[in-house]
């Protein structure tokens, strides 16, 4: 039950992040090839909820 | 999947050919920021719109290509010259002859960047003529020199510039300093040259495009790219250099002594690419198009 609860909370958290992303929208970036590390893109999304 | 480009000129052409209104930000080099601003492609950021603008390093806060940083923020800076595989050639490499008048060991084994501004500027340094020269004799000589040099080149490519050095498909190649460092770190026995005639210095910048579909978000993204921790993460990955204060203590120890970022004493000057005026640019476009045929 505890585990179930935990995964329920996790799922809720995930859906919150997803809806935050939808609410915050996106930024459309036009960079050189191989010039933006994926980890940095992911960090930006995690901090702002925005997608590329 | 995001769109990318492999040269400043390719990016400009795609934006002019209908790309405006699609993207929020792009990452042009110094001279291209000036050209884009002149062409009316860049939006202006009012004072106070970027919360982290004060983080821009003093030496990059008011560049001649974007006075007052009205349209752009620093992304990364570095240099462009060429790298040589030392298993193939052991002689002196600090001379632009390596690209334009190569020794026998390197003939037919040279990759050149598919990047008009950089090739033209390095060729001008090689010939000791001014960039954007309008002198007919100098232009004729430049054109002839490039066509002659091309006979010794195996490929024109930017996005595989590192891979061809690592694979050995090219024994020498025009390349950016960080890319050359990555080639070396991936096992290629390459040395980055600092030619006595000089080499290219550049700064890439994030610009706010006119008609940006998500202008507010673009500003947040630019602010994100002015936070020292984020810029350090970027710089440790690119192996170039940052234009933001507070980044240095967060960089990999190896970056401090990177051979590709530390010119030797005999190195020529690092020279930024000039933005030619439109009429002159058309002449250089013709030379370039002809060279690429």
C-alpha cells in the first residue's frame, strides 16, 4: 500500500510537470549542429517547464 | 527534433527564405549578428528585459557587432584554424600553407569547413590582403589561389570536421578549437595550429529574432544561458570559452591548459571576421559559389 501510494504520488508529480510544461509552452531554438548538450536542454525544461 | 545549421551563411539564407516567424532565437557568430541586425532580422531587448544581463563579462558587454547588447547575449567564443594529424605530417604546421599550399604528405587529404566567412577570412590572412577588399587584382588573386588550393582538398564539410580527423579520412582539416580538442580527446593524434599569418577569432551569440512566436519564453531561455552554473556546464561540454562572469571556477581543470586555447608565442593575431557591405559581399558570394562547384 505504501508503495502504491508512493507511485501514486510520483504519477501525480509527473502529471503536474507535464501540465506545467503545457502551460509554460516552449521556446523554438535554431542552433548550430552539436552545439547544445542535451543535459542543459533537460535542465532548462526541469527548471521552467518549457520544452524546445 | 530541432533544426540546426552548419554555417552562419546557411542560417541567414534559411531565415531569409521564410524561416522568420518559426524560431525564437538563433546562434550567429559576431559578424553575422551585425549582418542580421542590418537586415532587420533581430528584435531589440529593452533595458531590464533580461534579469541576468549584468552577468555578461565586461569585455563582451558592448561588442562592436552589437553595441550595448540590444539584440544578443554571449553563447561561446573560440577560434578557427586547422588541425593536423601528427602521424601523417611532422613538419611545421603553424602556417596557412598547410591549407592553401600543402606539403606532399597532406595533399588530397584536407577537409575544409563549408563556411564561407571563415574560409574567406583565413584565405585573406594567407594572402596578406584586407578582408572585404574591393581591389580587382587582389580579388582575382584570391579567387585563383582558392581554386588552386581546392585541388588538394578532399572534402568541404563542417558537421563531420571532427569525425574525419578521428577516422583518418582527412589528415588535416580546418576546424574550430573546441572541436579539435574533442578530436584529440577521442584519440586522434591531431595538433591544432596557430598560424603565424593569423587565425580566426569568433564569438557565437544567442539573438532574439523578430517575429519570435514565443518572445517571453525566449527571454527566459536567454536568462538561463547567463547563469554561471549553466554556462559552465555548456563550456565543459563544448570545450570553447564562456562570455559570462563567474564561470571560470566551475570549469574542468583540463580547460585551463587546453592546447587548443593557448596560442604559442609565435602565433599570429586572432582576427574577427569583417561584415562586408552588401555590394562587396555579392562579389565574395560569387567567388565562394564558384569554389563550391
